[in-house]
C-alpha cells in the first residue's frame, strides 16, 4: 500500500500532520483551502485503489465508466481520520468549537463517518438503519435507543453523493425528531453539482457540502444511451454483494 495513506510503522499519513481542527487543517475557508482538501481527498482515493475504471452498474441503476469503491479507502484508519477531520472542520466556528450537537449517518459507510466526525468534534455520533415495511418498502429509522433532543443541531454525513437518494432517505428520520438539521456533508460529490437536498414531505432545504467533486458522467442503461453498453463491454455490479459481471 502506498505510504500516501500510511507511513512507516502505521504512523500518520504524510500530508496530514496537522491535527484535525487545527488552523492548518481547517484553513480559512478560502478557495485555496478547498482545492487543497479536494486534492488530498482524491490522492487518498487513488492511493487506496478506491477509484476504478470500467463499466459499472451503480446503486442508482445508472451506468458509469468509473466507480468509487469507498470501502477501499475507508479500510485504512489513518485515511478515515483525515477525511473525517476535513468534514468536522466544516462545522467548526472560527475558534474551533463545534457548531453542531450530534452527527448522524446512514448505514453502512455513514456509520464510520458519523462516529469519527463526532469523536473529533467531541459530540455524539449516531446512525439510522434501513427498515423494511410490511409491503417491502424501506425507510430509515433511528433505533437501538438513539434519540435527538429538542433543539440539538444535527450534522448529516455520508460518503458518496450521486443522486442524493441516500441523503433524502435520511431526512424523514431526522425530521421526526425535535432536533434541527443544519447541514449535510459528503466526502465525494459525483452528482454534477448538487448543493442542497429538499425534503419531500416538508419542503425544507438543507445545504450540502463536499470535500471533492468528481465530474464523472453516468448513463441510462442501453446501447442508445451508454457508450460502454454500445461497445459491448461487460457490466460489473460492484458493492456489498461482491463484484460480479451482470
């Protein structure tokens, strides 16, 4: 493994010597800071092999010629700590204090992110899991005794933003609590520029911030719309069920 992620002896990643929340890590919110964070995020994905080329069936049902296998980078604790430090810095005030009271995420990747971002901020981290209804429809719920108190400010985190579906699925669970959702943050935005999500039931808009924007087109399935389909390239369905041709 490249020492872009782990140094000799499993030490801190080169380029991440500043502790999360420090002036160097947080920067001043300038375009230069954003570019530095984006470049570092991309470097971590590339060094871990998380960015792959091919013909992929995405979770959204669309096809893509590049795929982000997030768990290839999330398997490295040093990388997770660094990426979550960037997310945590989004919700710090100029004095470094957290501006949120609880960090939430969806299963599965969002669990890792929510807990590590919360750890760095010194607040609680909880997750909402997928629950199947009697009609086989699904929704997200906070279970296992997780609660959000009245007035608690909520930071929603997730890994990859493609259609916004994963964030949208979290909104009813959060809005069912007396807390206040203030912001959503993702590691990678491959949506084409989504900057907010709107709750279907309440119409409430939540801004979305990302560390790295990856401009990768996605296509409807079929030779008329997908170049790889037209070229007859094998379709691969990566993800939690394993990478396989379909």
